[in-house]
C-alpha cells in the first residue's frame, strides 16, 4: 500500500508499508529513467565520441546483481567482508560511542545487513534511541534484508529502508525535516573504492555538506553530532587482491556478466548475448586498484557503434588506500578524522 506520509512523519516521500519494517521510496524517477541514455553515451565514447567505451557500474546492482554479489562476499578468497566483520566485532562498542544519541544512521548500499547488524547491536546496547535507514536500489532485496531486523530485534534501534540511489539518499538527507537531526552516514564494504580517487573525495565532501557539517569538514561542534563511517581496503598484495575478484568458482564472473542482462532490460531489447562475452580482471599497480572489464569475443554492433573483439570495456574498479592515500582522501573530502579502527594486520580499516 502506498501513502503520502510527509505530513505524518516528516519524511516527505512515499512510504511502502509491509508486515514489518517500512521502506521509503526516495527515488528521483528522472534519474532512474536516464540509465538507458547513460549506457548509450558511455558505450559510444562520451560526448566527443573519442573516449574509450565503458559500461556504467550502476548496471551491476539490479536485484540479481545484488544476490550474486552477496554470494561473492562469502567466498574464501573475498577477504574484504571477513576483514570488515573482524573490525566491527572488535570495535563496534567504541564506534557506537562516537555516534550521537538519537541519530539517523544511514547506510549507503546496505546489502544483506550482516555487517551493520554488529554495529546496530552495539548501538542498541547503549540505550538511547536510534533510527537505522538501509539504502539500496532493489525493493525486493530491501524487503529481504529488512526481514533480518524486524520490530523487536532491537529495543532501541528502529529500522527502515530507503529505496533509491546514492544521489537520492544525499538529496533526502538535505530535506528540511532531516537537516537538523544528528546523523551518521555509513559506507561499508569498501564501497568508496569503486569511485576514482577524485570522485571519492568529492562524494564524501558532498555527503559532509548533506550532514549539515561546516564547509571545512567534520570539525569541533559537529563531529559528535554528525559523522561519516567509511570502510577502506588498504591491501596492496597483488595476488591476494586478484583472487578476491577472480575466484575459482566464477562467482565474480557471474556477477559482472549479469550487467549485460541488466543492460538488455534497461534498453528494452536483447543488445548483448552474454555467451559472447568474457570477464577480465587486472591488478593495476600504477593506480593501486583492481580493474574489471567486459570483453567481447567478436565484434559487437551496438546502435551504430562497433565494440571490437577482445577490447577491454571497463565496468568497475576497486581502489585500495594505503595510509598516505587515506589521509589524502580525507583532505580532499574536507573531512577531519576523529577515529580509526583497523583489523589485526592493518590492511582494512574505518
């Protein structure tokens, strides 16, 4: 059932009521409808037509893509999730203490909640009330995830879903009814690593403004009221990183290939035969990233453009951050670090 709930709870968006948690639809539908144009634009070489073709990474995150990626996170080779759970299990109490009472805790790209539940339990143990908002792109996957935190799971944490993109979430945080509440925006899973370094800094800077922080970042007087909790992968062991994104069971490959199926849905016709494509992953030492590509095995005609056989068409990168690069990220984002927690070997932290 849909209802306009803006007058009742100040959220200013459609609230989808179910048997358990609520999901607030905050989507800008003009943005959703722009994906076909973005896909065409990126595959045809951008505005000039001279850029290398790419696939928008947003194609990875349909319902099937989210489920496939969840399987990836359980792979033995995919160390990122285990490392993050290690950090949270060891430090969730300390992290929770840095989050202001009565905060809105907003997770950007929530996934299946198995990591954030560790932090939510720590918040629940503190006593004051909190509102947790899980933001993701797929309504069915949000329902499935929120089934893990139905009312009664926590005494002091109320859970909600936000249906939309990162941009939708950022706009929602800036709404008048949300601006003056204390907030903690959470980005786990090294999500920030999928941005280029400049774009990552800009994204975090924009989030800082959304949190009603000062222009110079999370400064005194605002650090306790609103904050960012960001997971960063600092592993630069080329072999370990490569195996994380190129598992022997082919789960990563299936996840990346699903972007072609999603592209067909977005375009409304079968433009890509996934059996004619392969996936290639490479460690890029110069960039400090693992880059993933879709590779056509024969020339593919796409609406007048030719995607050459064996050409590498980028879809997503995973940037790694050493100590120096982390500090450069905070500086570029105009944020001040107020706490840092790492796993035992220091390769993954928040």
